[in-house]
C-alpha cells in the first residue's frame, strides 16, 4: 500500500494531512502548499496566465493542469479538492467564474463572466443530518474544444458539452449538449444545430425524449 493510500484509508491520518494542507473549514490551501508543493505537482503550460486576484484552491492530492496560452481572470475560483481539473490550450476562464472538479475543459474554449461549472453535488437524502455534513458525490463535466459558455450559465455535474457548441447566457445545463449546437434556457434546450449539408446553422425542430430538446 502506498503512503497516499495509507493516509486515505486512515481517518485520523487523513484529517491530519488535510489540516497540514489547508485551514479547517476552508477550501483555500495553506501558503506553503501554494508556494512549495503545487508548482511541482501541477502542470502549467507556456504563457498560461493566472491573474493576480484569481483564486486557485488547488491541492496536491488531485491533478490540476492548464495549457499554453490559457487565462484565468481576476476573481475566478478553480478548485480540485473533490476531483481533477484540466484546462486545455488557449482557453479563457472569465471574471468571477467558479470551476469545481472533476472538470475537463478543452482547447480554445471561451467561458464568459459569472459562470458556475461544478462536478460536485451535496447529499441531502438523510433529513436527520444537516446537508453540509452529508457525503458529497461527483460526476465529471467535460467541455469539448471550441465551445462558448455565455455569462451567468450553470453547468451541472456529469454533463458533456460537445465540440463547437454555444451555451446561451443564463442557461442551466442539466443534460449533454450535442456537438455543433446552440442551447439556452432553464433547463437548457437545443435552439440551433449546424447543418453541414448546407453549411448553415438551423433552428432545431426535432422532438425526441432521449435528447436534450
């Protein structure tokens, strides 16, 4: 058994390790973790930029990578405490965005302002226990290459957004989005799809219970 597995399997060792990595009841890692551990554990591509007021709540026990030329704007929060976060090349994470792993974001993705992308859900089933004390579940969010996520959108756990798709501002995405489509609303529905036969974006008309319509 590795040291990491041993720590994870022992509640007391796990609690002590978490205390060393971050203050109690906080998601932000301690200063020494940010300065001396994260640079060795996490991969930052050439010319990737973390703006001065961005908040990287990333810890060494889960992966975090960001590709070349990508930007995390001021007041954005990236958190890998519950799952890995991977951001591709030339991707923009806008002002006040929240990205909570497990999340994989592709290349050339635009994420506008005040977007929430969270692969985490809180348990609530036991009414005798406060929700904050119940186990959390995770499901990876995948945003494929060349997508545009509009301002104030929410992407829920387990969703995949296909290549070159657009999520309209203010949308709540609860189901997978096909590639080359435009979705909007709460819950989000397909508004347009690209038709390669005529090289045009067309209004979506198909009705199918098995799809996000």
